[in-house]
C-alpha cells in the first residue's frame, strides 16, 4: 500500500523509500547508541569501550582515565592473545576473549579493525534458568 | 651445542677474520709505502730510461742508448709495474726539466758504462689536493618528537644492536629477552574522525555482530565459578521449575511496537530459535509492512535477525529441510523466502500475478521429505497452490476448491489447512463460514480432486481459526484425531473419516467432544507434540488454556492469563513439548515453560485410548 504524500507541504513530498536493492534495515548511529545504553543497563555491566587495534578510543561509557587505561592495556592483551592463537595455528584467528578475575569479567569481541570491550561484574548475575 | 656457544665461536672467527683483514691491509699499505719510497730513489733512473726510450723513438738512432734501454728495460719492468703509470705521469708532467737532464745523461752514460750514474735531481712534487667531496644529509623539516619511552627503548636497542652487528646469523634475537618496544600512545581521534567512523558501514556491521556476541555472553545465567561450599543467602524459589510459568517475553522497541503477532513458530534445527511474524504498523508509514523477527532464547533483548517485506506477513515458518531459510506468506498473496545468511529483504518471492495467490495466504505447510518436498499454501479465495521452493515464479499445481452446493459462491474461503501426519495427498480445511471440509489434491479412485462434498462436518458457527491434527508421538496412533477452534468460543475434537474408505453417500460427522470453557474468541489450538492427551488453546481475552484429557475433559487443567488483557493470536509448541510460544496482539511474544505436566508418563497412551472410548460412547 503506497503512502500518500501530505497535501499541504511546500517542499517536494518524499515517498517512503522501500528500496528492494539495498538492505532497508537502516543501521545508523542512533541504533548504536540504543544498543550501547541497553548493554550498559544490563545487570552488572560496568562499562563499554569501543577501540581500534592501535588503542585509539572510538566510544566509551566510562570516564576518561579508566577509558585510556582500559583501551591501552586491553588492546595490547588482545594483540598478544591474537598472536598466541596465530602462532598455534596460522590459519586461526582470535574472535572472542574473556577474562575472569575475582571482581570483574572483561569480554573482548574482536574483528579486523575494531574491538568491543565490555567490563562486567559477574557476581551480580541471577541464578536459575531452565 | 648451545646457540650461545656457537655464537661465541662464530664471534671469535669473525674477530680473527677481521684482524687478519686488518693485518693484510696494513701489510699492503706498508708495502705500498715502502715501494713508493723505493721508487722515489730509483725514480730518476727509471725516468731516464723512459725518456731515453721516448727520445730514441723520436730520434730513431743511438744504438747504445737503445741497448742500454733494452737492458735496463728488463729491470724496470720487474720492479713495479703499477708504478709505471705514476712514473710516466710524472715524466710527462715535467717534460722541460727532464729533457734538460736527459740531454745531460745520455752524454754521461757512454763514459760511465760500468758504473751506475747517480744524478741528483730536484723534483717538483705536485701535490694534488684531495678532491673535495660534497656531502649532504637529507633531513625532514618537522622536529623529532621526543617520546617519553624513547630512553627505555634506546637502552635495550643500543645494547642489542652491537650484538646484532657482531652476530648477524643469530637465530634468536637477544631482544626477545628485552621488553618489547612499546609503541607510543596513539594519537586520540578527533571528534570528526570519530563521527565518521561511527557512521561507516564496516563499523556498523562490526558493532552489530560484536554486540550480539557480548549480549549473548552477558545473558548466561549460570556462573561457572560458583563455589558451592560457601553458604549462600539467596532464596531460590523451588516451585518455579514445576509449574507453568513465563520464561520471558520478546519485544523490540523499534520493530514490534504497534504491530500484532500474526504467526509464530520454532526452529527444528536450533531449539533456541523461534520466529514471529508481525502485521502492519499503522502508526508508521515508512516502516516496512511485514516484519518477521527471529528470536534467540539466549539473547533476550534484541532479535537475532530482522526480515522485512512489502506486504503484511500473515504466516511464516522455518523451512524444515533447509536450516537457513524462512518462508512466509503475505496478505497480498505473495510467497516469500528469506535467508538468514542474506540481508533482510526476501531472497525469493513469488510474483503478484494471477498464476499464484491473489488473496491473503493464511495457511502454509511444507510436506514431503528432504529430497522431494513441496510447499502448499491456501488463500482465502479457495485456491490451494503447491510450490517448489526454488521456483516461485509460478506454482506447480493450483487447485481451486469449490463446493458445489454452496449457494453464495462456488469458492470457499480457506482460513486454516492441515495435513494428517504423514499424509500428503489429502488434507482438511477450515473455512470462514465455519465449515470443515476434506479435500484431495489429486483424482483418485473413487474421489475427485478438490472438496469431498459428501462428508459434512457439522462444524462451528463462526470462522474456524485453528485446525490441528494429532501428531504421531508414541506407541498408539491417534493421527485421525483433530481439533478445531473457532470464533464461536468453542474448541471441538473430531475423528476424521478415513480417506482410504471414501463415503458414497452424504454423511454428517459430529465432533467427539466440544470444549466450551472459553468466553471469548478462541484463536488457536494445538496438540502437544509429546503428550498424547494434552493440547493448548489461546483466546481473545489473553487466556492460555492447557487441557489434559486424561485428567479433565470439561475444563482445562491449567489456565493462565498474560495479564495485559490483549488477545493472544497464535500458539506454538516447541519440538520437545516443553515450552510454548504465544503471540499476542500487542506485538509481544511470550514464552511459557510448562514444567512437569508437559512430560507424559508411559501409560498416557493407554489412558487416552480409554478416554476416547469413553467420549465416543457418549
């Protein structure tokens, strides 16, 4: 059912784009923000840092000092982990790194260019799921 | 042999070699100097001889000088040939003074033949200053940045570099022991750079994928590091596992708001995946009309996949034989196929032509086996089409269901369709008028293709909303039983007339039992796949009833409401019969876990047979 253009608009009415060629699920910055807020509001999550492989921070939900620390240290750790995986098997590659400490858990999801680092406190998780 | 020892050896060898080279060089140099010194003394004589030669060649005679030159030519050649060009140069350079001397010397030489002539000659030494080599270094115009870690880096590097110079063949660089040179802290990105990255395609894809992973990982409720020895003050509700309770509800702000669930189903391949098809969003014009979301029980906040279509999706299911495909039928009559590996638009769709359906498709079923399967769809104009999944351009077969005695119109509007278990040629349809018919796909001996008009099922007073055959699940076969639900507030249980014995005369078939407990439209009814006597129904007031015929016939065993008061549109049992998915009209998809009652005991089948006998005898 095509949408009718508004009658009293002065500008050229824009018909809704339902293009069949490209993917119409518009992923954009707003979705990124929404997902970040949703993840941070998850029980126990302390913060998220999105960084490049060199350690430059693209986006973070923590304060500056922590972000800097986390980005430099964790990117180095991920690089080390990646080299370990590749040394063991040259065709292998690191996809996910999960470090559990007494107080925290660091989850690192890695692709070719970027890293998504999540810090959560796992002790706050609820038990019991069938 | 340790690499260190070998390195030392090689080091020693290199050093010895170097020393040798140096010594040789020195020797050569000293030899050169010595020979030069020698040549300076003998220079005069050799010079003279050369000039003799020159003069004689020019003059032509003077045999004495020639002899002499011949004699003496023997010796100078043996002295040092590399000195000749040097000597000649010198000779040619100062012709004036030498010619004067040579004139002297030939005169002297015949008289003093036996004795060597000693003439003091003063030389004009020409000092050729060394050519000045102009050297320049290329430099960059920017200033070198002094890195804070540079000193730390310089130290190990400088220590290791002479080592490297001395042992270029070292297998392991000694720098392995030294700390890896730290890269300088990266330049912080500017705001503009950040924005551009955040909107780039690669970043969005990355973020989509990795946030899904992280959310799935975060959702894990079991803490593998729990220490059971420590006393825990947490109160754990013990009864939760036994009763019927809600596990979760799926909804998405963006995609399910203002839409209602039109269909829901579980995946056969992955028991944690389920899908829900949603109707049109009336509030938004720009959003796609039809949306199918794939949800994952482990990822509760967002859909795994989002599929869209141009028209309302009225029925959708996972493909039984292809693990990546989702098939949907729409309000416009199109059949769509989405692929989980591809984008959100359908990868295949049937055209909007007269060959396919032109009315909404409300029932769909894949029948057959892995290698020979068909998709059967039925639309509200009575057309039943059979499709091949890879060729949706036109249906393989089209069967128009007409009822000859229907006075208003020949066609019947099919709202539900169901096949008995393992049957592919005969099926039952429920219509909008409330009647149920048996239909055959093909002409057979004794019955024609189409509606079997002879059997009349005295069915409902209102539209038939659900029709479900008993699945084959245990030792006894109840596969001729089916349930129907309708908007006349009832659910009825029937025993189907066997298709192998077609009736010759008009027959009226009555239901075995009619369940009239509901007080709203009943929208769907489904048998449990594992429990023979259990089925569930959902109705328009948000009620979810579970009937267990072995325990109670008249009333449901368990009756729950979602609480919102909104109608529940669809119901789907998962493969094990443990959970049910309920789709509601406000876009929420509820998952209920049925606990203990969903598990059949071993005697359920026999009990059910007795129950049926009892029902039939009424």
